[in-house]
C-alpha cells in the first residue's frame, strides 16, 4: 500500500492551504476532492474587511492576522504564477442616519483607528449613488480570488506530481488502524476533514455545532461603474472582478430546501442593486448559490477527534475565511508536525461536550 503522512478531504481554501503547508514541510500528502461546484470557496467574494457589521466590529485578531495573510498570498502568487490578492479599500455607505449614528459612536475607538482611511469623499459617492447620511472607508483591505486560487492550486498540485483523488469520499472504505488509517489502497498517519458545509454529514464530526448558511449572489456587468478601485457596501456589496464584471451580494438563508438559486433572492438582490446604482445600467450575467458552515462562536474549529486521534478537522472559516485561512493552516500544520498547542479560541477541545 502507498504510505502517506496525511490525507486531506476537500480542496477548498482550507484544504488547499493546509496541503500546501504540509507539503512544503516535506510531508507526503494526498488530496481527495470531487470538484463540488457549489462549495462556498467557489462562490465567495473572498472579501478581507477589517471592520464589519452594523456595529462596526473589528474582525478577530485582524491587526495580527492580516499581515500573515497578505504575506502568504503574495508568496503563493509567486509560486502559482498568477495574481490572487487585489488590495482595495472597503467603502461602507450610510443610506440612513441610524448607521451614521452607530459609526459616530464607534469612530473614536482606538482599536478601529488604524483601519480608517482619512480620504472618504462623500460627494463622489453621492454623484453616483444619490443622497447619503455619510460613510467611511477601511484599509488595508482586499479581495482574494478564491475560484482562481483553488483552480490554479489544483493544477499546480498535479503538475508537481502530488496525488489528487478526484472522487467522492467513501466513509465505508475508511479503516481506522492502531497507528493510522487505511483508505482503499492508501495508508496514512491521519486524515484531515476540510469539507465545508458537508461536515454535517461526516459521521465522526457531525455532532459539532455547525449549521449551514446558504448564500446567493449575482454576477453583473456595469459598463459605466466609477469605483473599480473600491469594494462598496450599501446594504449589499459590489465587488469589482475586472472587465466591467462585478460580484453582487449576498444573501444568507439558514432555512432552505435546496442549493438552487431562487427567484425570490434574485429579485431582492436586484432591487437593492437598482436602488444603489440609480441611473447606472447593468446586465445580469449569472445567479449562483452555495452553502458554507457557520458556528455560533464565529471561529474555525481545528484539531483531533477526542476518541480517534488519527481523525482531524479544519472547518468553519465562514465569511472571513480569506484572512483566517493562512493563520489557521499554519496553526494546524505546526500542531501536526511539532505538537504545538493550538490557539485556544480555535481548539476543538472547546467542543468536547458535543461528542
């Protein structure tokens, strides 16, 4: 049987970065991924935004983790030979006084000040979007091209002669051994599950408090859009993709019957976009949907199964995964290879009561 160090199930953002960390450290790794097109990594905008929400909350450990993320993606760009990270400011526009008042109350917080751009020009936005109650811009920020990263890393992995099994995982074929595991013709020390929303069907980790959230987005063409150098949010995000194409979204539904896009969400997103753009014309190119796993603590979960030490999980990156994934993958890699303790806020040990 071929002897490996690790199997990784799922080649989304988590699986790709963890595979890269382990392989660069000299480990023998195989990826298993069937190419699920409705995985969240294929559809997410990849926004890296330091301050989020209507209460303007600084993203967890942003000042420490953002440099780690930017440095890793720049290094990965060199190896993959393609641009992945587009650094742009986030502009949050206030249509109503309530949001402006919230920002006024938060704007003096010294923890937020390093991320506030001094150059917000309300008149420029009002010229295109109509009357506003105010706004603010945040930087450093940016967009990670997730579909390109995943597609290019998949090709790069195979170009380097690394093993990729393009198939659905068969849990019946997984055999737990005294010092590792066997999967079909392969043996490994451990397997790491990076399954995204499919974690709820994993017989070993389904007890963890993940719940899937469905998101729907539009891809549109806006010929005369004036803010290609910004990621603009006014109820919804408009994210430049290049060549007059834009990502518009998104919606979040915790109750849904299927992952198919719905007319109701299409009309809702269109209504918000029409209100925001006012006189600008646009054309809808596509409407897609996907699901991601969310958990209430809003932190990824890393670590070994409490009863089966050869089974690991790396999941729950959520909407902020683009800045979290480099740090989390480094954490789990160091834990696997050097037995370093995991960040307490990410450790699966916080969830032992669920097993």
